[in-house]
């Protein structure tokens, strides 16, 4: 953690949404002001495929589906990294496949010794909370560091 009142390392969560783009810009502004390292993270969920082994049908090969999902996720992360470059910041990118976005971001923040997580109020999920998105609310409750929610 930073001891000089600034932020040594900032994590910006990006999912392609308008609010997460605002989070990237805000994180870049802070990184410029404090000379911080910036990590842009996109967490995507595993490909969900329903299958019952008891049906007697051979288990299908889902590698193509998984690769398509990972390729799509990489494109989203690349867009976030480009937004940072547009703001004059060269950021480290991290692509993570995990069932829980909050848990993954908390783990990365802990591992990377992040001083601040910047996240948008709402992401790309279909279910909208009234005040905060589920990820921003979860981070506010479970983060090992400060959380800044961009609106």
C-alpha cells in the first residue's frame, strides 16, 4: 500500500460498459497524477453448458465454445487497454476466467498489492440494482483496499 498519500498501483475493472469506460478514464487520471502503475482487468465467466452424464449421450467437445468466449473476452480487454493508451497510460492487462467477478478482483488486488480499485457503477449484466451494480457493491464490501466507484 502507498504510504505517501497517493496510489502506487491502481486496478481498473473493465467489462466494455459505458460506466467501466468512465472507470478507466478516472483510473488513468489518478495514475497520471500519482505516477501509479495501472492494471486493467476483465473477468469473464466460464462457458455455461448444460449436460447430463446420465443421458447416455457422449460428452460433447466444448473447446470451440470456450475458445470463442476467451477470444471475445480478450477483445473486451484490448478495448480497455486501448482506452488507457488513449489517455496516455500504458497499462498491464489481465484477463481472468472466474465464476465470481468480485472474488476474482479481490484476489488480484491482494496479489498485486493494489492501493485502489476503480470500478463503474453498473456493468453489462442484465440485472440492474437500484443504487449500485452487484460488482461495485461487492467490492465496496470485500475489497482489501480503497474502492472508487465511477458514475
